[in-house]
C-alpha cells in the first residue's frame, strides 16, 4: 500500500478451485505424477535474477526451487523427482546453462523435462546452440516480458 503496509490479496475463485482439486477423485494424480501446482527449478548465479523469477512464478501459482549454477541444479533434480521444468541462465560458474541442458537431455530420467533458457546472450549463434542442445524456449533478458515468460511456461507444463 502507499503507506508501506502490506495487503493480502486473495482470488476466491482460485481458492475454490484448489479446494475442489483435493476432493475430486477424477483429478487425483496418476501414478508417476504429483498433485498440486507445477514446480519450476530456477537456475541463475545472480541472486536478484533468481529472486525476481521466483517472485513472478510464485505469484502465478507455481512452486519454485532455486540453484546457483548447473551443478547445483543437477543435484536438485536428482533429489527431487517432482520438478516439472527448468528455467536456466547460460553464463554461470562451475557449469553453465548449455552444459546443464546437455546433461539433462543425456539423462534418461529427465531427458524430456522442459528447459527454458533465459539469458543476456541474444546472438544468433547462442540461440542456435540452445536449439541444437534441446532447449524448449529461448528468452533474452533484454527483451524480458513477464507475461511472455508465464505463457511459455504455461504452454510447456500447463497449470
């Protein structure tokens, strides 16, 4: 609010939707699936970028895990079988986003996991490499649009 106080805003329709999901056997999770909101793993070495993306995704109803680089992301994927997609930067220490993407595509357990690259590298060569390595989408940070990000994620993993 203008005076610095925080106001809680609830969407009553979404609350009713969520409460009915838990009681409906027809919407129960199938074997190999998990119930509830989709989980996105955000991978970026910059704290501010990770937190901005986390905030956007959580406000849209996604569950979010974070990692600081590709190696940490692979550890999180190994520890949590319920990650539905990965949102990764390219330029990171230890293991960059292209190396992470390649490792995910080579892992039989996660090979079909949707991966979106969000990076400042907007050149044609980087875009081509992202496509060749198997990225499902490529978003340039300078052209970043919150709505486009959410539409891309929604298209890849649903809601």
